[in-house]
């Protein structure tokens, strides 16, 4: 009797432990599912407190994870990590709060450069190291092989390098016997490349050579708009036959204040949730770009230096919600709980899209071209000329599409902390007006 109840107690304790663990997410067809067979929709937050690695300070992660749980988040996106750091404390803190991680594999020095595109051993080794560092955590949701590598339509030839990176990291994942953690790309929203870029990355008859998921960084839903006036109906149209999970890897326009996050009810509601797997809202920390949902203290002069102060903002401490933006997002997410389809009832039928043909002045990759091998480099030529000299810097629109002060942009990680919000807004307006 006594022995039996001990066994029962042990079983119960074990069940409790298992329940506290987050069930790993996998990509099946065009959807994400957890291990219980429930469809997974991201309610995510971009989280990069410092350029180096926001996932090594356990106590900070615990404070942030706890408030994110209150907010209703179930995912974070981190752009840069140090693969040599110890991430267990932070990953546990986020898992305990029910939060998954999307992490970019590139670093400031190893991101694919769209002007002189390359995929070399140094890059591969660096990406693999980040994969190694996070493959062991059940709450690692996915990896990006690039963020906005292509920031202008005339850089679209670099897409072959992005796809080569996905191919090789997927092969590496397999060789190491890791769980099939999805490998994808996070794209700048460039009207002339829709839907060619997303289709190219998932096209072809060999699934080992295409992405497992596609993230779009889109800031088109500003203020009082709807599916039509925001352009989201167009995004829906291009997602309607997409064969792998597609989601917003950054979103959250700031041109209309306060932010109401009405886009969330479109993305997670009936208009889009049959096609899209949720969104990552940009971003957690308040800094110069003015997208922050919380702050760690009042801004100081940009020249002030001190522990955890950088670019005029505190980067650690107790997170204080930015009002009313934080509670507006919280209220949106509270009402949005799509259940989708159970994995047992889901039979994927969508096949990869055809590899798009090139178009004059637009998409520059013609069909299912041979992917570069490791060590290959390509100088992107100016459109319509044979000159070997690349003249573009990719900076202006590249940064407009990347309103982050800490992540690597297409041009190798230039920071834009000093960039004025007005300028970002103007440039964003320009992009979406196209
Ligand atoms: C590999 O690519 C990176 C990123 O473009 C570049 O900085 C580096 O110099 C390249 N290394 C070699 C050995 O070609
Ligand atoms: C599919 O792609 C992988 C990675 O490039 C390659 O190893 C494999 O041979 C390809 N399979 C077929 C059937 O071509
Ligand atoms: C690419 O387009 C940009 C913006 O239109 C332009 O400034 C740049 O010169 C172009 N680059 C090339 C290589 O043609």
C-alpha cells in the first residue's frame, strides 16, 4: 500500500515535470504543431536588449519572461547570440513562461552580404555553432539563415546564397541527429519581389534544398486600416497556396500613436489564421527607434556610459510597460486564441510552388538555378549593365526595412540607433507605397 502510493506520487511528480516542459514545435505542411497535436500560432516579441546576446543573463530573462507571460506572448525572436555563452538559465526561464525562441544563425560578421554574396566555410561554421548551442532546448522553435539579406529588388540574386545556407544547415541538422527544428528566412517586404522571393525559397522537387518556414517583416498595417487598405489581402493571396508555414517575423507599425495592434486581430483572426501562423511584434525594449513595449528606465543622453546603458537607454533592470501600447497589445492577444486544426485531422496537400522565372527589373533569379556550393562568391552586377563594379550600398532602404538598432542589417550589421523615427516612418512609407 505504502509502496504503491510512493510509486503513484513519483508518477504524479513526473507528470508535473513533464507538464512544465514545453512541447517542441514542428513544421508539418504549411502549419506548426506542438507535440500534443495542437496547431501553434505565434504571439511573439522581438527581443534584443544588447547587440551581443540577450540570452545569458538569467535573472534578466526571468524578469522579462514573467512580464511577457502577463502580456500573453508565447515566442521571442532574438537576432544575435554568442554561441559560446551559457543559455540554459534564460531558455529555462522562457520555457517556464510558455515561451518559444526563434533565433537568427548569422552574426554581424557572418551575415550574407547582398552586394558581394558569398556562402563560405566561415559562415557555415558560425551558423552551425549557433544551431549546436540551441538544438538541445525543447523551446527552440526555429532558426533563420538570414534577416533581410535582400533589401532591394536588384539584390535578389543573393537569394541563391540564402537557399544554399538553408540547404547546408538542414543537412547539418540531420548529420547531428537534431530534432527537425525548422530552418527559414526572414524577409524584408519588397513589393516587386512578391511572391517570387518566398516562392523561390520553397520551390523545387528536393525538400532538402528549400526552407522549412518563411517569415515576412511587414509594417504595412498602420492606424485605422483594413485588409484592403493595408495591403494584407495581397499578402493573403500570396500565402494562399504556400506549402510551408508563413508568418510575420516582424510587424507593428508606429506611425499612428498610440499603437493599437489592430493588425493582430487580422493576422490571428479568421481573415488570416487559416494561412498564417501568427506574428512577432517589434520590439520589447524601448530604444531610439521608438518601437519599445517596455522600458528599463528613463532615457539618458546618448553619450552617457554606465553599466547596462547603451545608446541613451538602460538595457537591463525591471521592465516597465510603455503605456498604453503594452496593454493595447495585451488586450488584443487576450481575445485572439485561434485553435486552427488538429494535426490528426490535417493532411498537407500543398506542393512546392514553381520556381519563378526572372522578370525585367524585378526578380533576377531565373527558375530552379543550381545553388552555390560552399566557398562560392558572387558580385551582384548593376541591373542592365555588364560592369563588374557594384555601386549600391544597400543602406538606405535596407535600414528602412529593418527598424532595429541592434540586429545585423543587409550591409553587414551597421547599427541605426541614431536614426530618427520620422526618417524611419518616411522610409517605411516610401517602401509600402511602392
Ligand atoms: C566569408 O563571408 C563573410 C561574410 O560575407 C566574409 O566577411 C568573409 O571574409 C568570407 N571569408 C572567406 C574566407 O572568404
Ligand atoms: C536533395 O538535396 C540534397 C542536399 O543538396 C542532396 O544531398 C540529395 O542528393 C538531393 N536528392 C536528390 C534526390 O536529388
Ligand atoms: C539598386 O537599386 C538602388 C535603388 O533603386 C540603386 O540606388 C542602386 O544603384 C541599384 N544597384 C545596382 C547594383 O544596380
